[in-house]
């Protein structure tokens, strides 16, 4: 059989395949992320993959690639955008350069302490506005998953708001995160994550912010004297698919996928909360002094930090950012009453 005949046959097969009922088609999504296969994000993705396969009778398959097998965050975000892979679950903190509007999730005390109230924001009009901001980039963002909350450590006392003045903290390279510390009289320095332990040990910076499991894993309690369990910052994951791949799915499969991610979300949060509890026990075994914000202190910290950080976000996010903030503040007032 010559090459022309082979090409013609391939074209016919393609046309016939397109004419088959949706239930006879197979849709495969290669989904990459950065965490190991032992961490909550991957465990949750496996639950979703199982549900999707079961509820589509095997017509939709998720192939999961943990631990950066498909590249680093930027490579996977761009790969999903360009259709080199079908999906990724990316920390929102790694998406700011890609989509400035998502930096709203860096704003401190964005979520109430209450987990149900926080999820009402995450899954309501505010969360949808954040997801919709990815559409112009050729991405279908379908869910925001919680991945823990940040607390702060320092070599100086940070048990009260007034103690922050004059201290220095390491942050990721984000103007929003820098402004949250400037707002309380502290300074913020952007340093690579890999340099943080040494920077704390040698006094290049006084303190840092991370989730408790990260603090324990990186053993920052060895080189820090104070921990403030502030839960001021939300570590959020954004679930994204290539828009073209998503649009090719039958509507009923799209619904199955969206419902599976929402159904599994509480289990992912529970896994992450358990990891935080375990990490806190590890940290308590050290000599570090631990303080936890009460409701009145949390309100005082939010009053000081939220406004300046929000304004820094708006300076970089334009009209889309303003719409997201308006949606957030309206919904926050309805939920929390403040």
C-alpha cells in the first residue's frame, strides 16, 4: 500500500471516528503536578480519576504525573495552555506571572477562619470569578482546591501585632506578599525557597511564612524561636484543563468531571488538615515558642494587612482584578457580616 493510500485511509478513519457516538469515544487527559504521589493533592487526584472513569464507563481517563514528571510549574501551565498536555493542578502562587488576576489569593486573611465559610467563598461567585479569569489564556479552570494555610515564624517575638515593626521576612516574589509585611512595619525580602533555611540561620532575614507541614519538613523550627499560628495566607491549587480538550468533551462528561472535583475537595482538605496537625506535633517537640491568634487578634491583623495588600493586588490586576475584588468583598460581607 503506497503512502497516498495510507493517508487517504487515515483520513477516512478520522472522519468515521468523529461520527461515532460520544459514548464510544475515549478521552485521555495527562495531568501533571508538583507534589509527590504520597501527598494530599495527588491522593485527591487519584480519587477524582477513579470517579471519572467509573461514571463515564471508562470513556474518560486521567493519567496522573506527580512530582514534576512533566516539567516545573511554568512548563506545565504553558504546556496545558498550548495543548502539549491536557491538564495541571498548580499552586496559585506560581500562576501570578501567568495570570495576574489570580494573585488575589495571595492577599492575607482572604478567607475567614471558619472552613465552611471559607469554602463558601471558594466555591461561590468569588471563586468562579477567579476561575473565569483564566479563559482568555486558553485554559478552562474548573476548581480551586485548598492546600493548607500559612503561618509565620521568626527569631524575634511575633506574638502581637506591634512586635512586627522592624523585623524582616522572606516572601516569594510578590508585591502583594511584600505589602502585607510593610503594612505592619516589617520589611519583606524575596529569596529563593532553597536558600531560606540558611537565611534564617544566619540572620539574613528574621522570619518567614509557610504552611505548618512545610515548616516541619524543612525543619525551620531548628533555626527559629517563635511560631505564630496565624493561618493568614491561603495556599490554593487551581485545577486547569486545555480549553480545546475540554470543549471536545460531551457536556455530560464535563459535568461528571466538575462534580468529581467538588466531591473530592473536602477529602483533600481533610488530608491536608491532618498533615498540619502532624506537623504541629513535630514542631512542638522543639524549643520554639508557639502562639495562636485568637479572634480579636485575627481581626486586628486583618484590619492592618488586608487593605494595603488588596491595593497592591489591584495595582497589578487591572479591571479584571477590580471586578474580582468587588465580587469578593460583597460575598465576604454576606458570609461574615463585616
